[in-house]
C-alpha cells in the first residue's frame, strides 16, 4: 500500500480517538480544546516547515488554548495536539509503523512549555522534562526518532526553542504505540 494521505490519517484518528476529538485546524492559529487533535490542511503545512514560524504559530495556539500544544507529523500530515489545562504534561497519540494502513513515517516535532501556566504547585521547565524524555523514548522505540524541541512561550511570544536528544541509555524499550 502507498503512504496514507491526510484525509486517510484523519479518518484513522477519528476511529482511534472518536470523531468529536479530531478536527481540521482552521484557521491557523486556532483555539483548541484539551485532549483534541487538529489536522493541518495540506495547503497550510508549509507554514510548519520553518522552525521560527512554527514556533510562533504553536505559541499562539498554546496562548489561545491555555494549555500545552504539541506538533507531530505522520507521513506528510501535520497534527497539532492540545494537552490539559490542569497539568503541564502532553503526550502525542501516535501509531506504530504499519505499511498495511499506509503509516510510513512519524515525527514528534515540538511542544510548548507555556510559562504563563506556572503556579504555586508547578514550575514550568525551559527544557525537556523527565516526562518529555519518556515520551520521546517511546517514540524512539517505534520510529527511531531521538530528538525533539521544547518551545518555551510566554503568552503569544516565543522565549526560546530548546532542542533535546535522548542519551544512549534512554534509547531502549519496545514499541507501545496506540
């Protein structure tokens, strides 16, 4: 089978998460809801190719939503996912490599750490947290990806873009994708 296109991956995610939690990302930037996934139309995906531009879009989505936002790519399809407002943790929902269904590539590109979510119970890291590293290790086990980015934001502004990479000791485990 050939690589699944955006509409086919959208339908897979509707089946996985439920139709009410999977949407088209219109307009960009948008205001999302925690626990929901937003698919970027093919015509808009060029806006996510440049690191500074995608960081700006992700900062605005995170600020409008009031939660962390993440960006992943399956084949050539960009998907923004929104975390919880209650906790600054986020995890991409990803699929295992499956040539039968056309899932041939996956990348967890980046996610935001919005400084405005800081409160007396929780500080916001400027780099990768242990939770971020565990998620990346799970992605590595399935897809071989060992680096991603944290976009530190304050409101709609990008404070920093901090890349992180797994150490050799963290590159272990078995694929446990959805």
